[in-house]
């Protein structure tokens, strides 16, 4: 008797690329001019945009400085840590 | 005085075994408990790279300081900093300020103190932090073309 092989079609939920935020947190030591320069260097932001994020960090305690694919976000967080900024990766809600 | 403060950049930037200072230099890359594996990998693979990066900035500074020479007549010391070393100086000064702040558990309000009572042990520390910040600011201005 022939064996019947039932092939089940499985539906894999592929990990949809959830956007990730790169967040920079305030600290009382880093100079505002230094933070602005780091944002310009790491993200290539204009001085105006870099200052906007710096002021958010300074006044609100944190700023989402970049949002996008996880791998790139991790690389940015690593660069920011290299400049000694307090930075974390978080899922974009 | 300034010469001595410059020579202290390297030792001041070294967190040694001070946990607060180490935690500041190697802060977590995530606050999400669900990302524990990522945080572990970070400690294993990224932190050693960061340590090498931090050390290389200090080595550049100490290399420049070794070439510092004092005028035998006036006693004034001169240190020449190549412009391509400024990034390392900015980084090293920043690292020293962060480590000193954590090592001595300084709070926001400590930085607002205008004058300290004579003999207050924080006086020299605050002077050191202010001079490092001033140098950092000057170097940043230079790089911006001012």
C-alpha cells in the first residue's frame, strides 16, 4: 500500500522589517557643540538638523535621531557609543 | 598648572576598576529586557572594540605630550598638536571628563558652583573639568573653521 505523504503548507510569518529607532539620551557632561558635531559626523546631518536633535536631547532628555532597518541602527548605536554618547536601540512603535 | 592638567588627561580618562566610570564608558545599547542576547553579544564583541578605540585616542594625546618642551628661560611649555590629532584630543578630553564625573559622583548642581570654600577638595577637580571642557570647546571651534 502506497504511503500517502501529506505535505503541509506552512505559513511562515517572515520577520517583517520593523523599524528601529536610534535614541540618544541626555547626560550632563557632553558639550552641546560636541553632541551636534557627532550627529553631523555619524548621520551626515546639516548643522540645523543636528542642533535640533541636540536640543531635543538637552531639553527633553532624549531624541530619536534615526529610524530604519535594525542592522543599520545597530551600527549607528555602535558609532555613537564610540563617541561616548548614551545611545540605545529600540523598536519603533 | 596647565602642563600638569594636560599630563593628567590619560590617567583621568582611565576608568580602572571604578564601576560607575566603566558603566558610563560602556553603557548598554538597549534598555529592552527582551534584547538580552543582543546586549550579551554587545559586551562580548563590541565593547573590546570600543576599548581599543578609546585607548587609541589617549595614545595620540600622550604621544603629543611627550613632545612637549619647556623654554629653559621662561619655563613656558609648548605642545604642538597636529590638526589631524584634534579628533583624538576632543575624544580623550571628553572621556576624561566623563570618567572624573563618575569617579567623584558629581551631580548636575556641582557644575553650577561658582566659588567653593577655601580648601574644598572639589576645587581642583572642578578646575580640571572646566579646563578640559574649555579645551574641547576650542578644538571643536577650530574644526568648525572659527
